[in-house]
């Protein structure tokens, strides 16, 4: 059974029912992951990339205001 990279809790994922693009969440810490690969199972955290993009947009807006 796969484990959460954040808290190492077992993730309740039905391996025969999961597909690329599905979103799964850790019941323990609430971190959400997108399935990017099925064989072998590969997960990528959701939200980290968005936060970085938001930070870049804020930096650009601050530079324009100066």
C-alpha cells in the first residue's frame, strides 16, 4: 500500500481503480496528490506549484508598482 510522502500514513488507494489525473488525499494530514503515473504509482502534491505561481505574480505586481 502506498504511503503519504508528507506524514508516511498509508494512503487508501485502490490500485486497480486509479487512473492518471485522479486526485487522492491523505486522510491523516489532508495533503492532496495528483496521480501522474499508474505503473509504478507516481504522485505529485497539489497546491505547491500554485503557491509558487502566486508568489511570482505578487513579485511582478510589486515591481510594477515601484
